[in-house]
């Protein structure tokens, strides 16, 4: 069993109700693809594995034809943890071109993962990251009774 | 001020339009070349992103399918299928081309080969 088959088996054990499909290469040194289909109309999660390059994780949109992977991980353990997080939260990966735009917007850190890893962030920095990604920033407070209220700045 | 490049959705739609309008290919090599030339032409015409394959992971340009992304088609050894993140592109020995979305298996291009048959 290779690394991506192990990830597949672990994901099937973790999410027995999800459709999970392995797409092996035709050529010996080609790339493997693992697709995890999330519920609720979300984009699926794709893991591309090449033993010499590591694991690429992406939540492809309908027009992502011929673009690179969004995030790269070096170990099957880190890849598994990231996929579990994406499935459980419904979040999307962030394409590198958005990172490039964020840099052009003057956000500073080159990678959203590094942005996410910071201890503290200003709202204006988050707003610039969102803007560079073509989105708008929205912050909600969730209360113990389940209600939510959007915070305005 | 320069206009931003059209979105990936607009460029992908133009790629499909041009590919569908191109003459039917007569074999795999011709169809594969047609896909590559058409997509590269769209990106050259519609974006400011230079053709730079070593930078394909992060430049946002759409690149044609590569041989190391070829997949098996069970029960159809005559077909060659290429995987991209969200799509499968299948080429038949008659030059027919089929592109499907992975998410829902929706057919987004069905281009017959020189014999007027699909894949």
C-alpha cells in the first residue's frame, strides 16, 4: 500500500458516508489523484500525489482547468489532517495566485497559511487579504444559543 | 490603468468555444495538439500571464494536460484520459475529444472525431 492509498483508507474510516475515489496513473511515474466528495453542494477536495513532489491539496472550482494545486504538503499525515479539516469545516483552499495578489495588495506575508498561523491579525489586514482574493470580509459572533450576529467595523 | 485579465471562467468558456469550432481531428496526436494549441492561444490572447511551464503551480495561467497526468480508462484501452484538478479530458483514437467535470461527471465538451463519432 502506498502513501495515498493509506490516506484513502484513513479517510474512508473517518468519513464512511462520503464518496471517496482514487484515480491512479496510467504511467509508472505519473501522478495519483484522490477525490473526496463533500456534502452540501461544496466543491470536492482533490489530493494529487507524486512521490517526488509531495501532496497537493485543492478544492477545485468548475473552471479550474489546467491550473496548479493550491497547497502543498510534504507528509501524508499533514495531508490527512488538512483534508479532514476541509471536510469538517467546508472551507476552501486558497490558490497561489490569490497569494500573489495578496502580496501585491501589500499584505506582507507571502502565504495565507502563514497569515492563518499568526498569533494576531488586524481587521484591516484580513480585509486586504479578502479583497485580494476577490472577496469581502465578514466577521460574525456566534452565541451559546446558536444565534449569530455580524460585527461591523 | 490596465484592465484585469478575464476570469478563469471566461477563458475556460472561450477555450471550449474555440475547441468545439475547430475542425475534427483525425487521431490522438492531432486532437492532443489541438487541445494544447487552443488553450495556449486563449491564454496568450486573453491574459497577460506569460507561458512559463515551470511556474505553472502559481501563475494562474491555464495549461494543457500533460502526459504524466494520463489515467487508465477501465475497459477502454483505446482511449487516453488526462486528469486536471477539476476535469477529465478523454481523447479517442478517432480524434474525438470529451471533457467532463469531476464533481458531477457533467459533460462540458463532446467533440466528434473525423468519423463524426464521439469517444
